[in-house]
């Protein structure tokens, strides 16, 4: 069960992080950051779901190791 929560957390972190350049690009063009806002909400929602569903939640220190474990199998 925890394996799929790790994948959801990693995907949420990736989506959330890639929303920042999207927001900066939209602001620099003078556009509304619609896609970035949706990405922030989706990524944040995925991270919140994984954190609240996993017993004990996630600690900030274990996220890099978890990402490495998800990427390397």
C-alpha cells in the first residue's frame, strides 16, 4: 500500500515544482497563470492525499530517499 502512496507523493512533488516556472512565465508575459494554478492545486492535492493516507505521514527528511527509491525501483 505504501508503494503507491510514494509514487503519488513523488508525482505530486514533480507537478508542484514544475508549476513554478509556468507561473513565472505567465506573469512575465502578462497572462493569468491558469495552468500553473491548476498544477499547484493538483500537485498539492496529490501530496496532501499521500501524506494524510500514509500512517504517520511523511517527514521532509525522507522525501529525497523516497524519490530515489521510486525512480530506481
